[in-house]
């Protein structure tokens, strides 16, 4: 599979002043996808992703010893991914699919298929296999999945840089004892809430929307601390784009250590400090080279040093008819003003909004906004398995965009996920004709072009009236109150 990303950008796109938080068309500052390979090569590559062929290499780096069980590591990982792709996320649905031959294509040569070896529909064997699977294996599988797709992509960069998006989110978990010991419970104005929150940070590819790596931690750990190891292990020639949460000295210094580049947003107060006391203010557009000296708080950060950083401070005013002017403060390590103008970088920063849509697809379409896990390691495994399944859907969308000349942003993620799930029911025997028909179906369900912008909607929704009042606090205290009320009555 050879997918080419054009490295040029049209004059109209480079000079467009689109607001970075306004949802634009499909990646306006990024080149389009085109294919130079056949559908047969695409099918072979996608089958390799489904079979997780890179796991054999990953198992060599895992210290745990595996022997030939009913649910091998490859089959276990596949059904953890299947749980997230399937609307029914239960263990019973995965075991039922295995008994019907859903994973028979993963059997080793001269070995009976999984469906012929199963004697029961009990979920105990699959559940124990999920517990045995190391977390490091899923991290390796996620990284290998992204690298396998990247190997088949050629010249897929913006101005020779691989554009990478950084952002984080939070996942809800139930307060089981092992979960509460690792993660912190959320709180609000009424006190400590019921749900436990798990902080996640994901690195997405801006061109394809693939999840390249992820880190998991408690809410007491900042997103900056979680993303630093991901940057140090990232792809070569990467250009990291982040919002104001990542526009700090520690993150920029980590990007320098990784021999990469960055384009991050700054707060107004931090931009004023970078300009120095003798500057008139930030009431005009400017593109000025600066040297970022670390503050006393920056030097106290673990792993930071006192070496200054060279870069550019870009102050840009966005004009939109009917709205107030909006000022953006960007810092970039791309110091060449001739090759990377302020207008180009402003248009490129507008692509950052795509990561908000990617995280929404992961949490809503893949059903990972809330995970039903009883331990912290299992919650991390579920999250990584969901990202692997998300990448399968994204790979199908990228293949469709390349073969059918449809922008990736116009394709429907939910429709691609449903069509992919139906195709995978017989993916072991599916031929080229069914794969070509699948690409045509995904391309035919692309999102329509709106003739006018969507009106602003209030961030509210209608709730169905419940018979019982909501539960506040712990269920143990609620049971105690019910017993006391029964004794009084």
C-alpha cells in the first residue's frame, strides 16, 4: 500500500484565516491523500493489521512466559479489540463470536481452529486471559500498528514534517477498591463524587487521525508529565501541535531533546513575559524571534535545565464578521520565516481542533467514555485495546480516502465502524471483491457539504424524567439510611 500525501499547499489554503476553534473542512492546512497502490495491496495490509502480525515480535520483549492456551495472546488481544468495535461490549458476546468461528483465521498452521477446540461458552477462560495479558504488550501493539501503517505511507508530511497532535481527556470508572487505590475520585460543590477519573493523553496523527501512542495516569499527574515520555519516543521529524496546556517551557524543551519541532499556543500572560518588560503590549500582530529563558518555577520541574530556547512568538488577530476580534499567541521552534510564514502556521494550528473530534469518536463511538473495570491495570488494557480498534476504523477510512479520492474528514466514522464490523465477520475468507465493495460503501456514506455554517446550539440536553431521585454519595450509606427508615416505620 502506497499512500502519498502531497507536500505542497495551495495559495488559497496557506492564506486563509480560519478560526482554529471553528470546525473547518477536512484538514484545510494539510494535503490530500492519494494512492499509488492497488486494492489488493491495501487488503493485504489491512489483513495484517487484523491478524496483529507484529505481536510475534512484541512477545519477544515481554518477560512473561506464554504457552499454548485456548485464548493465546493474539486471540485475546483480538477479542479485546472486538469488544470495543461490537455494540455489545460484554465478555459473553466475545466468547459467543469465538464459538461461531470469528477468530479461526488467527489459528496457527496445522492447528485446530478456536471454534473446534471450545467446549463451553463460559467467559472464565477469556477473562483469565485478559488478566494475564501484560499492559506493555498492548502498548507495543499500538505502537507497532501505527508504525505498520506509516511504513506504507510515503511523503505524507507537511513541509517534510510529520504533524502530530497532543491532547488529553478523562475516563470515568466505578469506585471498586483496586481502582480507587490507583486513581482519584472526582469532586464537585456537593463534595466527593461517586465516579473515579482516569487521566489519558493521546498522540494523534493529524493526516490520518491514527492514535500513535497513549499514556494513562491519575488526575494527580498532569498531562505534561504524561506526554513527555511519548514525545521522547515519538516518530522522527515530528511537528507537535498543542493548546495552551502544553505551551510551557518543560514541553518545548522536551521537543528539543527529541530533535523535533513544535507549534503550541501560549496564554496572554506567558506571551507578555516572553516579550519582556520593555515591550508595548500585545495589541498588534507581530512575528518576532525570541529566546525563552526558564523561570524559577520552570527550573524546579523534574528533568528541566536552565538552557534557553530559541523560537518565534506569533501574535495573530482573527477577524470574523459579526464577532469580536480574537487574539492568538503561538510559539514555534520553526525559526525560518521565509519557509514558514505566520499565515501558514496560523492555518496549521487550526488543524488542532481535529484532535477534539478524534477524542469524541473514541469516547462516544467506541464506547470508552466510561469503562466497567474492577482493577487499574484492566482499565488501562481496555483503553489501549479500544485505541487499537479505533485505528482499524481509521485505517479503513484512510484506504477509502486514498482509493476513492474522498477527503478523510468527509467520511463518517460511525458508518465506517458499522460496515467494518460486518465485513470482519468473514474477513478470513473475504476476497478482493468484498474489500472493493466495502471501500465503495464507506465512500458512498460520506458527510454532505453544508451550504451554510451550522448555527450555534446551547450545550444542554433534555433528560428523561426518572421515577427515582438520583443517588448522592455512597450506596453503603444509602442502604444504612434505608434500614434506619425501616426501623422507624
